[in-house]
C-alpha cells in the first residue's frame, strides 16, 4: 500500500515536471512573439517588402521590440505591414520615426528597422501608420556593381593603351622613360644648370662686397643674428 | 535413366518454387490479415475506452511503469543526443563561420525531429517489448481467459490502460528528453566555445516557434498510441505457446518502430502542407 502511494507521488512529480517544462518552453517562445506582454499595433506601407514574413522581428535602436503580425497586399504596388510593438518602447518611437526593411546579418532573416524620430515630437498612437523608406535591394546593389565594373573595365582598357604608348616611347612620358637621346639631353641640361648655379653664387659673393649693396647684406646678417639670439634665450 | 533423373530434378525444382510462392502468398495474406485485425482491435479500443467501469488505478500503475520507469533511460539518451549532435554539427558550421547558429540549429533539429523520434524508438524498445511479452505470456498461460471467466473485461483492464498510459506518457518523456538534450547541447557548445547559459537559451528561444513545438508534440501522442496498440495487439493475439511470447515481443518492437517512421513521414507531410 505504502509502495503504491509512493509510486503515485513519483508519477505525480514526473507528470508535473513534464507539464511545467512544457509551459516554461511555451512561455519563452510566446514571450518572444510578444504574446504575454502589453503591445500596441502600428502599420507601414511599403512598395516592396523583400521577402518579409509574418513573425519576423521589428528592431528599434538594435533591440527587438516587436514582431510582424500581418502582411496584406493593398494595391499592385503597395503592401501593408502590421507590427505589434512592445508597449514599453512606445515612449521612444516618435510620430516621425521611419521604418525600413533590412536583414539580420548577411544571410539572416528579414526584419523591419525603425529609426528614431526627432526628440520632442509626440509618441506613436495605437494603429498609427508609420512613415517608410524604401530599402536598397540586393538587385539595386547588383545593378550598381555592374555599372561600376563596366567603368572599371573601361578604365583598365585606357590604362593599358596608355602603358602601351609609354612602352612605344610615344608622348612626353614615353620619351622620358624610353628615349635615350631625350635622357641624354636632360642629363646635359642638368649639368648646365649646375654650372649656372655655381656662376650665380660667385656673382652674389661679388655683389655682397660691392659698396652699393654692402649695407643691405649687413642688415640682413644682423637680423639673422638677432633671431638666433632670441631663439637661444627661449 | 538420364531423362528420368531430369524429370525428378524438374519436379523437385517445381515443388520448391511452389513452396516459396506459397510462403510468399501466406506472408502477404498474413500481413493484410494483420492490418485488418489491428484496425478492428483499434476500433474496439475507441468503442470501449469511454464505457465504464474505468480502471483508473491500473491506469496510474501502468503510467508509473511505462512513464516514470522509462525516465532514466530517456534522460540519458536525451543528454547524449544533444551533446553528440552539437559536437557533430560544429565543424560544418565553423566552415562558414556560423558557430553562433549552433544553439538555434541544434534546438530546431532536436525539438522538431530528433527528440520525438529517438525517444519514441527507445520507448518502443523498452515499453513495446515489455507489453508484447507480458500480454503474450498472459495469453499463453490462459490468464486472459481466466479474467474473462471471473467477470473482468481483459481488454479494458490490460489493453486500454496500457494504450492510454503510453499515449499520455510518451509526450511527457519527449518534453523531458528535449529539455535534457538542450542541456547536453549547452555542454557540447561549451566544450570548444564559451557561451553563457543565458545567451545559449536566448539563442535557442530566438529561433524556436510554436510551429516547431506543437506539431512535434502532437505527433508524439500518435507515436505513443501506435507503439502500445501494436504491442497489445501482438501480445493479445499470441497463440503459439512459449515460442509465441518471444515472437510477440520481437514483432511488437519491430512493427512499433516502423510505425513511428511511417507516422513521422505522414506528420511531416501534413505539417509542411499547413506551415
């Protein structure tokens, strides 16, 4: 008899534990879907929802604040997306907040990202329609990449013809790199400049000893010395 | 002489062919007969389950034996299931740099599929064979007939209680196995990584949905029902002496396990139709 009642207690504990575990699991899943918390409803009209589904998250400042509760095609080019938002977040979402469809990481699920509105504006009311911005779709990005790659192909084509011209010694840069006569001329010019600079130095030396210009050079030397003294003092 | 021996050879081979054909026919007929009898047996269950008297005490005793006594086996299996699945999945996910998806991936595969099916298979092995052997030995030793004579409805007392308790206990065992498997997965994740308990479970519940949990739970009721029903049928209709006891226990496990996979396939098809 005692054994039977002990077995019943054990069975009771086992059954209760199983049911409690199930309820806890259901609670946590339900809580993520805003089932047990106070929520309010908002909606947004999009042209293209890029595969958004019912149950996807709504994110505000990087925090999941709600879920997509319904998606309806309104006209041929507009889709109405209903969102259930946590009541606690209502005070932060202003009337001029904007909703954009984004994705969770590179391969993650689609989600709605709400950007905060300007401070001081009134809060969103229940069943309000939030402004939306069209997201940059993957197709658009691919189109842009295509244009960029076409441009890059043209640029590399031009570059290769320029390099060919340089190799053939055409143009100024081509001559500079490839023409040995041109290089000799530059070499000679540099020698001439060097000689000219030496002669100019001699002329300046002679000028500094000339009585007409001696005063100017002395004044210049004095200013220089003065500047040096001040620097040393500091 | 030669032609005579040829004729005998031909006769023998024809006889062997006829024998094998007959045995195939017999087993095929037996298979369809079994299906008909099993369906009748199940219909009898639905007819009698709501009729009083209710064997409540026997139901509790069977639930204790079928449910509570299976708990350690299911718990160990669940733990190893979670741990091994996590360890095995890690290298593939690591190739994509998606190790952070490990908890969610393991949770979805355990809750949706592996948890219910593996637990049901273990359950079929332990409980199915037990019921099959027990009822078959009762049948062979004429205890079932004795019950009928003494005014107790053996179908109510033996079959209904076992089928009901199995149907109710398997879902509970699956819940416990899934929970323990998630704990095993948590340990598996932390063998080569560093994920806190809270982060692990928040990642698990982030990806789980009601559409993952409810179909998986509903199918476990059917698994439990079919395991017990097949085992009871095999035991209740055993009539080959002591040899039949072993055969009943064996076929209860084999057909019970097969029925789990068939039911699982149907369940997946139905789920994918609606979700």
